[in-house]
């Protein structure tokens, strides 16, 4: 049971449910997950495309 889930974890889970689609080549990584890093009040999600090495970046404010 993980009842004490932080907003950050919920945000991450929501992100992991979205498709990882490379905007450069259109590759969709169904099994991949975003790499999450935080800087202050910002959360940066990154996904490196395994086929073309492009990096998708999303940024959110907590
Ligand atoms: Zn790609």
C-alpha cells in the first residue's frame, strides 16, 4: 500500500501513462518512462529516443 503519495509522484505517474512519442522520428516507446529531475520548483521530464537519440523534454512547475 502506498497511501502517502506526494503530488510529485502523482504527477510522475500521470506522465508515465502518456505515450512517449519522439517528435523527431515519430517513434513511440510503449515501455519507456520519463526521466525525471527537479530543479527548485520545476520538474523536468526527459525521454531519449532509442532510435534517433533525440531528446524530448517537458517542463512543469510544481
Ligand atoms: Zn526519434
